[in-house]
C-alpha cells in the first residue's frame, strides 16, 4: 500500500515542476478514491525537445485526480515499442497502464510523435496514435495524447486540450484572457479600463460573448477569437447583461432592463429578432440553456428570495428547482443535462452546489469559502469556479464528485469570471 | 488532518516556487488568439445607441445672480449626487427626497440636460444578480424623479452592480458606502 501523503507530495512536486512557467499556477487539494496507476515512460528522443512531452502528459493526468504516477525511471533501456516491454517489471511496480513512444525529427522542422498505451495485466495495446506536428504544436499534441489516455482508461472524453477564459483585474485595468486548460499560453483578448464580466463561449469555441462597461453601462458583445471582430448583441436603454448561447450557437439569451425590471430575452447572435422570454415584475437573470436546447434555467427572486427556476425555451410556466436556503444563484447545466451547478449561500459562505434535476437532491461541492460563477468542463467531470484567498480573487476547480480540488493563481492581480470552453474540434 | 498538513506543505512549496522567473510559454500556432482589442472608451468604439458620455458639456441655464453651474456649486443641493440604501433594499429613504426632488426639477427646467442614475451594490454574492439589484435601486430613484415631473426621455437608469465599488474594504462601512445610486449628468 503506497503512502498516500508521499504519493500526493510527489504529484505536487511534479506539478510544480511542470507549471513553473505557467501564468496560472495550479495546486491540487485532495485525491480521487480509485486512482489508476499509470507509468509514463520517457518518449524515445524527447530529451532533445524544448520541453519533454511526457512531463505535460503526466501533469495533465495527475491534475485530474483520477491517476497516480508509477515510477518509470531507473531502467537499463526505456522501451519505445511493444516488443521491448518487459511486463513483469511494470507489474512489480504496480502499474495497470503503461505509455511508451518516440519522437523523431522530420524535415522542415516537423516532428513525428508516436505513442502507445498498454494494458499491463493483459499485456495488450489499448490505443496508439502518431502525429506529425511543428515544434509549436508539441504542447497541444501532449494534451491530445493525455486526452486519448484519459478517455481510454476512464470512459469520459478528456478536456486537457480545451481552453478556459477568465477576467484578470490589475489595478484599474481589466483583461479578458484565454488560456489552455492547464493555465499555459494565456493571451489577452480584450483590455479595458472598465469592468468586463460574464464571458460565455460560443458552442464552436470560436467566439466569446461578454459584458463590457466601457461605455459607462453594461453592454453585451460577441468577439471572434480568430479575427477579433466584435459585434454589439444588446445595447438597449438601461442595462444589458448575462449572455448565454443556445446549443446551436444561433441565439443568445440576454438580460435587459429596457422594459422595467431585469428580464430574460432571446436574440439572434447578430443582434436581430429580439423576443422577450420572461414576464415577471421580479428580477429574472443568469439564464443558461439545457444541452438539448429545450429549457432555460435562471435565477429569479419572484418568490421573495433568489432561487433557481426552469422554463421551456419558448416561454411558459417556470418551475422552481431550489428550495433549501434563501440565496441560490448562478445555475449552469451539466453537459448531460441531468443536473446543474449553482451557488448556495450558507451563513457567510457561498458554496458551489450540485442538484440532480429529477430527484432535486443537492450536494455541496465546496464548503469553506466565498465561491462564485461555477461552470462545467465539457466532459462534466470538473467544475471551474471563482474563489477568494486572503481577499484576492483566484480560480479553483472541483471534481463533480467533490473529491479533488485545484487552485489556479496568478502572480499579480485578481482573477474572476471563469468559463470553460468546449472540446476543441479544430483538428 | 493529513489534508491540512498537506495543504500547509503545498502552500510552502508553492511559496518557495513563487520566485521562479516567468518565461513566455510555448505558443501553439493554430490556437493563438488574434491580437487583443484595446477598449479605450475614446478609441474605435462602435457608436452605442445610447451614449452615457458625450464630449460637449452641459450648459446650465445661467441665472442673473450666479453664472456658475448649479450642478457644481457645493452650496447647491444639485451638487449632491449619492443616495444610499440599506442591505438588500431598494427603498429610497426620506432623507434623500429633497435631493431627488431638486434633480427632478432641474431636469424639468432644463430640457437639454440628461441624467444617468447608476445603481451599485456591495460585493457579496453573484455578480449578475447584484447587477440586477443595482438596476432595481437605479430604477427606484428614476421612478421617483419621473413622478416628480422629470421627463423620462432625459433619464436613464443603469447598473454597475458590484463592479465599481467606491470603497474597497471588506467591512460593513465599505459595504454601506457601495450600496448607492449616483446621479451623473451627460457631459460630466
């Protein structure tokens, strides 16, 4: 039985080593119950690369909390082909899975990257791929390999090659940034001297809708990540906020105050065809589409306190979904549509909670801080949210079973308003 | 207990790591977003339909006694612009009625003047829900001014929610300072 503290410490050290260059640093708290022991052998030839691919793969897998790393060093020769694998060695080390492979330089600055995932007890190959990529694409390739391993061994799609967005506030300056899911490669997509809130990824990952206050009032924009072209989606009298994309990417739900209190409207992504969806004298805000596009969940204080409701996307009666406590806000559907995350106030704390829609059963995923703005990773296994440490905004993530937590911190400034992007379909 | 110790150890390790100099991370060509938009209010901003700020100053009707702008005159109630609220409330307290009446009258008498009422909240809770609560506070004052005769076309109620706190402390005094409407005239 391995010492759990030592294992975790080892993981932590691995992470620190792997993330020393990240703009967002990641720190893991807790661990999964049944971690899969995996040995990741160095890829033959990878020591000549600017960064070892296997370091990135290991960091990805360990960060998920579902894997534990089995030592793959100290061998006279590192296997890179199945016939070179001495299975008894890996069985003795306790590995259930073994990754091997190679990197070879091609002409024109390209690389040939090969990997194989082997089932140690069965002595079988589980999956194998090869990639021909440029030096700049090696990091993405490592994430894709980690995704393939994660999917093969857990049955869920991996999200290591997805991206996240969030807002960084440094003094009076606000930056909407996009980074890889491991915090690397952060790039500003909008810089402003006025607040930016509520970023929301389009379903194809090509655009982000957000609220900017740069004209001294909240206005909803959509910005393309490839061209930076920006369009105004909603700029009516009063406040315009809380954009949420329909699953087909054609429409958005937005919150407007042009007709009185904050109400939910549907609008085409080009700003045309505005239709009012809610008709209450209360606050109706924070809309979010169900993955099948049939429902909208939202926050409303129509019953006296802010609670979460669900209504058909074409309007109609709203059904109240939360009943415990006097402050339940910020609902977001799980990718399978069966549950949603939200923020529940308990005393002075604001916790991330998960509710099963059919049973109405609620599980607290966090219980100690001031948490905000939860959103699911596209595989439904991780919830990303904003939190606070010593008065400073940070990002954090918790597995949807509540067992594993991560913290993302930046060196300077407050981080808030995170949103996890869709699974990348560009390759 | 183990978790606690671990957190401390991790925190220490991370702190030790914090001095690591940053290098620019590896770029992935096909996923690098294009250059950021710099959103300076004065620069390349698509013209909004409702403009909260214009460059031309509001010219107050000059009075024979003082040509000074009554909105800026510290002795004039019109220079007072803030209305404060209780926690979780949009009820306008009686003490602010003279101030609100004065602004309503000013707008009625100066048809070229336009005012924005900006609602604010303290930082606790959801940003979007707070935006809606700030809007409710702004609407409460706007409605009162309209009832007092201020033309609706000269008024806009918007919300900053918790996004632009005047006080940045995390205490009741700061929170109270931030539960506030501000009346801002076009051109200010």
